[in-house]
């Protein structure tokens, strides 16, 4: 049975019509006057298949609600936003806060639902997994130093994300990164400080990602970041944002402050192309190597069709 659809602040007539169509298709549709409904009764989120939001103009407040919703247990629930031209212009901001897709309010309800259908299908898959007690966080192996998923946990998530992206026709991107010249930190300060920097570096990546992305430690100072539903350009921007966070961070604790930089390699799979998740990771790793060879503290994208010999 389809799950619950929450329609919050349906100011736009098309949003109300979308809710009516979903109701006729068997979904349970609940309407709320305020986005704050996303933060009420956290335990109820397990039954949510999707959230539809009517944008009302207070962007800072909306972003805060979205981030709290994502951080508070709504990582895999699709969030769709309907708004005017100003909302469409702010698509990047809304996506960074947690919205999956932004629709212009002058679209028809049929067109919105047609575009939203892959996300709704994903929301059902996520809801069923939660209700069955099979959330990935319960399955993932954890790295003892950082608390992030380790290589085995990442492999589980890679398979899940690749299959989900293939089914719903959305892109999947991968970022592989490591710390530049960590050996010098170990030589200057000792391996304990090096481990501290690795642990804090994982924390910086966790702050840079969306709450429903996966960041895992592959080993040593190498980390990987999966972005479901994100194409190459947006993944590069995410890597650049993380690069700036790393460069601007001071890594400290019981030791003297340490500053480091990091290099990021990015690769992406697009719907309709050959779908090989392992090659995706390998290409991101090749882009990382390219960045190291080009001078470090860089973001490099591995372009589709690039030959291994070119890396």
C-alpha cells in the first residue's frame, strides 16, 4: 500500500491538484498549513513516502526547516518543492538544504507528477526498507577511527545507490578524496596527530555532505562520498565546497593546531549510459590521481569516455 504524502503550505493551486491526483492513485495525502509540520512527531516519518512543499518566500527559515528535517531522521524521503520564479532561481540553495527537485508553479499537475514519479518510487523503496528495519545504517560496517562506514559498508551502499539510481533514472556521482601530504604531518608531529587529523577530516566531509549522502573511509586518509541524484556539475561544486572547508579548517585537540589541504576526484554516471558502479569509483580515483599529479589541493572531474591511459 502506498505511503503517506505530506503536502505542506499548498499556496499554489497546482500543488493542491497534485495532492488530489496522488490521493486518487491510492496515496494517503495529508495537508499542513506550515512547513513546521516536517518537524512535528519525528516518529511518524517512517511512514512518509514523500513531502511536497509550497514555497512562500522566507528562504532562510525554509532552509533551516529543511536542514533540521534531514538531520532529524528524514534522509531518504523525497522532498519536492513548488514555487514561483524566485524559487526556481534559488534551486541550488534549496537543493543544498535538502530539496530533491524544484518545480515551477506554472507547470501542469500531470507534468509535475510525471517528473516526480521516479522520486516517488524511490521514496516507497526507502519507506519499505525503514518499516522492515533494514536501514543501511544498521547494516553498514563502521570505521573505528572516524565512526564512518568502512570499505565494506561503502560497498553495500554503492550497490544500493547504483540500483536505485538505475531504476529511477537519476544520475549517481562519486567523489574520492585524500589529505595532501599527510606523511609530513606524521613525520613532524607523530602518527597519533596524523590519526587525529584523519578523524577530523572525516568530520569536515560529514558536515559538507547532504544528510542522506554517504561518506565512508576506504582506508588510510582516503575517503569516498556518494551523491545519489546528483550529476557531474553539481558533484564538482560539492567537492569544491568541501575543499574550501578543509582548507579553512584548523585540526587540533591535544596537539598543536595543524592545517592541511585535500585533493578531490569526481566522476558521474548518467541515465542511459553504461551503468557500472565499480567503474564509477575507479574513475573518481583516477581523477584524484590526476589532481595529485597536477599540483594537489584541486578538484578534478573524470570526463565520460576518458581512456585509462589518459589518467
